[in-house]
């Protein structure tokens, strides 16, 4: 039988809290980068605004054939 080192529950809780802090700090860095990029775009006056996609009708052309939606609520109540 092998002896495994099992960390104490307090150590596990500390590790979980540290992992949560690391994850939150990564999300914060991504958010800060996005805000910096937006500020630079506003200063330079270059804005990449794409036109929104036109709505897709359920009918496909004049044939009158209905197209199923990509996510249907048939099985939901």
C-alpha cells in the first residue's frame, strides 16, 4: 500500500481560495486590456463597427418550406 500525502482540509481551502483569486485576477487583466484597447480606439478615431446581420425569416424563399429553428423548444415545457 502506498502512502499518499493528503493535505489538511485547511490547506485545501487555502488552495481553493488562491485559485479563485488567480482566476479573478486573470479576468481583471482581460477586462483592463479590453478597456485600454477601447480607449485607444476612441483616441485614434478609428472605430470598427460592423453592420448587424439582417434577421433571417423562417420561410426559405418563395417555396413556402419552413426551416426549423436552430434551437427549438419542442421538448421544453
